[in-house]
């Protein structure tokens, strides 16, 4: 038996109307080649642009390049399995309704994803809180958004949830404010304490010159005079500044002889006359 | 201190000490600036070490700011439709680069100048800038060469009214720094309105000066001449 003729017979065997096994094989090969080419091009785009464009733009460019190549591969391959593009468009109308009903959640996520990409309330690398999840945005895909929580856990949020939740983006603006409350003893000089803290802030590069830090007496509390300290820092750096400064304030005040008191109660003992 | 050096060299100026050297390919790079010290191992057969002034937006952390704001000690007021020239001081950061025929590699950046940042504009729309304060000088001022450079400002009031200027903002990406024993830039300011101006740089090399290594070009980023628009006040 001629093996070549036998293989040819198998390959040319019609599975569906006008579609042979060879056609399906060619379809798979074209899609596979498109995926491989897309991956290679994406890798090269990443290498070429890594240090030249911001991370978020790079991620978008990578995705655009990757999916464009896949779609081109798909358009080239699809006639081999008996679909013409014009037929697909007509069939797509009817199929769209059926599929739309069956995949409501997926479509909802997809549409939400498109709105998120257009509206851009978050970007890759932003520190955010979405609903009850807080962390750094790692990726914004068509159907879902992935977040690395502050403690390093991977969380995938469906885009519909992201779109309908309250989003707190800690990096959306250039600068942000945070505050401390520091209590000093009643016997200490509040003006002197304010001056010492202002001088300390002047030495720190990331405590912004403008908007100026605000330091003032907020309350004459039970055990101390409470100072409110409000600091503006670049949004990308505020947390580091916040964790650093409170202790430095404490050390600077104590060095200048300003006491930070414990809670205390003054008790007067009465004596009976006669 | 600025210039091109061999890979066996010791440079000292004021509180700055830079050493590179060693036997064979393995070299030790050591730098002390004030109280800060850094040490790296370099493997090289050829090439040079360049110590040059660079755009002052890299420290304490790259990415915090991309602009420099120079606040004027005293407000400057200019008549409608006239041009003027004056000089300011600007802070410098010092970049150390390894350069051979094929590539430029930044190995160190440090500064002796005070570092402070400021918000230009509102928190929602503004930008973070490296901050510096300078007097206005009619002629090139004396500078502390390890901390400051000189920037020549050619200012033009294109507006129909008198304009008061309290600060100037420049984009680091547009900067073109030159040096001999001090750092130098040449900028143009075009006052468009009472609260708006364009700032740009002259990239032509002055006589007897060398062009500094541009950190953006060293990263492979192509630069094209652009203007920065100060739209949040002068």
C-alpha cells in the first residue's frame, strides 16, 4: 500500500462540508504560528521599550501588538474551516444575541473592562482600594483586573466589580496629605515645639515646600496639648515619609527638652477642718 | 572636577572623593560625598570615567520629579513686549558614567546641594518639581561649583501687560547642560500671559564648554526640542 496516498486520503477526508482534515491542520498551524509570532514580537517590544516608556504605556502597547497579530492570524486562518468573513458578520448578528444571553456576565465584564480602559480611574502600578481589596494594580485585562494586595496576595477582580465599586486611587494625584497628632506637656512651649518640627521638615527632601506643612495646637486635652501636624508629600512616596517622620518628631522634641507626656490625672486630697 | 578620566584615577574636591583603580580588568569604584559612601566593582579593559553635572531630578529617588522649579528671591517684573537677559543659579547633581565606544553606563549619581521638592499647580493636576531658590544676577555669578550651576535666562514678554514672575519651571527632559569647571545651561522664557509662560533650552554648545552626558540619551531615549508650558502661574 502506498503510504503517501493513504496519508493524502486521510488528510483530504471531508469532516464537514468543504472542510478537510488538512484544512483544520492548516488552521491550527496558522493560529499556532500567529501566537508564536505574537509572543516573540511582544517580547522584543518589551525589551526595546522597557526603559523608554512608562510601565503602564508599555503594558498597553504589548497587549495591542499581541492581540493585533493574533486577530490577523485568525482572519487569515478562518477561511480554512469553511467560514467566510462576510458570513461570519451575518451569523455574528444572530449568534451575538444567543451568546450574549448565555454569557451575560462575561459581556458585562468585557464592557466594564473597555470602560475602565477608556475612563482610566486606575493604572498599572497605582496603589488602590477597590471595594474591600487594597493593593497595587498589576494588570488591567479585558475581563479582569489583578491586584497584589499590600501583604502580597494575588487577587483577580472581575471588571464589572471594579467598575461598580468605589475606587480609591492613592496615586492619581501628584501629592497627598497625611497627618499626625502629637501631645506635648502643658509645661512645654508649643511655639518652640512647632518651630523644631518645622525645622525638621525643612531638612526632609520629600516633605513638600508647597503646600506647606501645617502645625498647630488643636486641643487642650486632659493630659497634653495636642498638636496637629499635616504634611504633603509626593503620592508615590507618602507612605515612606509617614513611617519615617513620627519617630523623628519624637526624638527631635525630646532632644529639645519638650516632654511627650503619658496620660495623667491630678488628684487633690481634701482635709476636714477642725 | 568635571571631565573625562582614565580608569585609574583619584579625584578630590571639597567634600567629594572619587577613586577608581585596580590591577587587571577588575577595578574598584569608590565615592564619598559628605557622609555618604558608595563602592562598586567594575570589570573593564578599556573605556573612560566621566564625572559630569546632570539634570537635578534623580535624587533622592528617580521618578519623584521630572521638573525643576527655580523660585526667585525677589519677584521680577517686566514691561510689555520687551526682552531681557539675566542669570540664576540652579542645583546640580553629579553623574559618574562609564563610557566606551559602544555604550554609556551611569554608575553613580550624587549631590552636595540641598534637596527639596515642591508642588507646582494643584494636587489634582499639578506636578512635583525639584525646588531651588535663586537671586537674579546681571552677570554670571560666582557659584559653589560642586553644588550649583549657572543658568542664563533670555526672557521675552509677549503679552500686552506688565508681567510679574516669581518662579520658573523647567522640564528636565528638555535640559541641555554644559560644563567646564562649572555647570551651565541657557534657557528661553516666553511670557504668554500674566500667569502663563513657555520655557525651553538652547542646545547649542557655548565656546570652551563641553556638553554633559544626557541621562535620557544615555538610556537610549531620543530627544527632540520641546517647550514646557507653565500653566499654573508664574
